[in-house]
C-alpha cells in the first residue's frame, strides 16, 4: 500500500522533510538565544538607569574600558567646559531622524583630568559639511554635569567608518584614546551623554533614554520555528496517507471496471 514511498519523488520529499526539521529546530534555538541576550541587555539598561548617580571617577579613569555593566550608569562631575577644544561628531540623527552633529566638549575636572561630554544634537547649519556648524556655548565657570556613562565608539561596534581627512574639529567616532592624543591630556575612558543641566533654548538637543530591544519578538520567532518543525512530519504523514488513499481508490476503480467488462467471445 505504501510502496510508492520508494519512488524518486517521495524519496526526495522525505529527504527535504528530514533536512527541514533539524534546521527549523536550530533556528528556534538561535532565536531563543537572541531572546535571552536581549532580555539580559534590557535588564542591564533598567538597572543602570535606576541606580543612584555616582561621581564619574568611581567608574572610569584614563585608559579604562567602560563595561556593559557600567554603560548607561548616571554619573556626576564638577569642573568647567573647554569650548576651545570642542569638536562635532558627523552624521548623527535626532529623535526625528534628522541628520546633524553631536557636540563633544571636553570637561576639565578639578584634578586636571578631562571628561568627554556629548552635549547633544545640533542641526547642520553651515553652507556645507566642511564648514564648522554654529554650536551653542556651554555654561561658563565651574558647573556640575550629570549624564549617562557610555563606552568608546568603535567601527566594529557601531558600523561607522572612522574616516580620515575630515574638516578641522570634525570627527566620526567618540573615542577617548583618540581624544587624549589630540588634547594631550589625561582623558577618562568612555564619555557621558549629558542629561543635566538642560541647555538654554533646548539646543543642543539632549538625547533621550536608551530604547529597549524587542526581546518578545525573538521569543515569538523561536516558538514559530518550532511549530514549523512540528508541522513538517504532520504534513508529510497527511500527504502520505492521502496518496495511499488515492492510489487505493484508483486501484479499486480499475478492478471494478475490469470485472464489469464482458468476456471476449
């Protein structure tokens, strides 16, 4: 009855089904790993934003690499802005996806160390990208700033190419080691995204809280792949039984036709 399963067509169909099942199971496992990674990352963000502010030098120092557990931690620093050595970071977008610049201003602490402060986003106000944009001045004198600690940007992590030969005082990536060489100073590892004090006139535009990744979507994809994997043998069985039933019905009809024909004289 099921001899047809040895036909070329059914052998190929069976092999495809046997290949699809483990492939879909592996895809489901991969999506579950992504779910766990994103859930853990979201928890780190939640914990960091909920933590009490601490002085910046408790978490970072010159040459320090900001860890994932330190990222987004709220830190404070007392000192003065140095607008003379300010630079802008090219090709950055605001909350409305408008392209402009981030303003990176050195912040000199009392002990002479330098903290890099991303003061926020400004539009491209110059006649061309080679012209240094108009940047609102930071507060004068000694101030206390607060912000979220961020790791140095790299091409590998951000996908942004660190282009060379840029116009004066324009950069592509915020990197404390590069800025330490430019400033010839002891620069704290990483930088902060300023959250306080708020700028006058709402510019530069401060960056909002970091968004959370949609981990639930990966969970749904994992379940979906496993359901597909379970559906393959069910579908194969249904097709095989239907084929066997159709073949049996055709055989029965052929037998009835033979019996109904009159014998030859």
